[in-house]
C-alpha cells in the first residue's frame, strides 16, 4: 500500500483533482479511489481559493469511505472558532475586519448560520490533530511535531482518536500563559514555533504574505537550534530572510527537536514553501508549496511496509 501525503490545498479543487488523477486515482460512485493507494491530507483545505466546497466534498468523501486520512489545519480550526458563538454577542474567533478577510473565500461559499455551513463545521471538529499509530510507518501533523505537547494533549485534552472534544473547544480559544494550556498546544501543533525578532536597539518587523506587519518569525523545529534568526527562520522568501538578523541568536526559546534518529518520518504543511522540492531532514518533510497563492500542490508518496524512515526526493509529485 502506498500513502500519498498531500499538502495544503486552500480552496483549489482543480489542482487537487489533477494531482489525484496524476497519482492514478479514479472517480467511482462520487469518490476518488485507488486499489493500492490512500491519500493523507495535512489540513488547510479552505480559504484563499474559490473552490472550497468542492475541495471539502472530495476530501470528506474520501475520508468517510476510508480512502483517505486527514488532520486538522489551522484554517479549519480558525473556521470552527469563527463560526462558534462564545456568548450572545461574541464568537470564539472575533469577527474583525482582518479575520473576515482571512475567511472571505470560505464565507462566500459557507455563510454563517446556514445548515450546510454548520454541517461542515461539525465535520471539521472530527478531524484529529495528528496521526501517529503503529499501523502506519509515518507521522502527520499540520505545523509542528512537539512530542512533549502531543503527549500532554493526549493525556489531558484529546480522545482516543486524537480529536479535541467539544467541551474543550471554548477552552482552546482562551489565551493562557501556561505553555501546556490547550490554547498554547493548539498554537504549537497547528501554527508551529514562533520566535520574536529583536526590538532593541531598533525594532525589526516584516510583512507577511497578506501584507500584515509581523515581529515574530516561524522557526524550524528540527536540525540545530544553535543558529541565527535568519538561519532558524523557515518558509520565507530570500528577500524576507535577508531582513532577519544573521549575527544574533534567539535567546530563551523552547524549540522542540525532531531527531534524525527518529525511526518514523514526520510530514507537515503550513509553511508556504517555494522553489525546488526538498526534504528538511532525512525524516522530516514539508509538503506545502504555496498552492493557495499560485504555487504547486505537492505530494510525497511512501510505501508501507517500506525501507525504514529515510526519505527520498524522488518520491515527490507536484501539480
């Protein structure tokens, strides 16, 4: 059996269908299937593109019929919170102008309060935060594999399927300084490690892909943590990287380290990679190559049983 780990789709159903066809899947009774393959989705099915409904239909039908696995991305989590009331006059994710812009394409197809919208939101809630089981030779998470936080979440917050129970949802949206609060565990697993840029002697900021000013950078959670801000930053253009300090090292940071000795490789999305397809480590692989903003939709195919946890760039497919 081959498993095709597919990157962030972001509302681009055409790319997804082209990729599935390229991999040999065929539509049968409304579901993409393959006798010898299963798809594995790393989350972020929605937002940015204009084909959110079709993407959800494809992915949901495949998962429901056991032709695919899927984990929750930060965009699915954000949609859950945006559509979930906190009180009579508020929501778990505030309906600000900036938040509306982030959700605009999804809201165009799934307006607040509609029955089919609520149905999709309820399905999002069933998605696990990660995949890690004895039957599969790999791990999958949307943004960051932090074993300590994963172990704590399994013991305190998740059910046996690694799904966040409904009663915990509101708790997850409440900011908390405790690094092992559900809020901070969600931040880490679905949004990754962030490191603040120096603000003295001068304030250092940059513009993200949506032109919002940021002072915190997404950081690598593998390899050496003894690196400069520029070396530890991940998923940025060369121009943006050049604006980060190369002669200073982040201090007092808690960055999980995914060792090269780990037998199971881990796959993730989230980071808007560009350029040549590459491995981050022999057992670490990002499959998000900016499909939501004109980039490639990428898949890495892994066989079970395989030859151990070492990955090979020859196993990438892209559309």
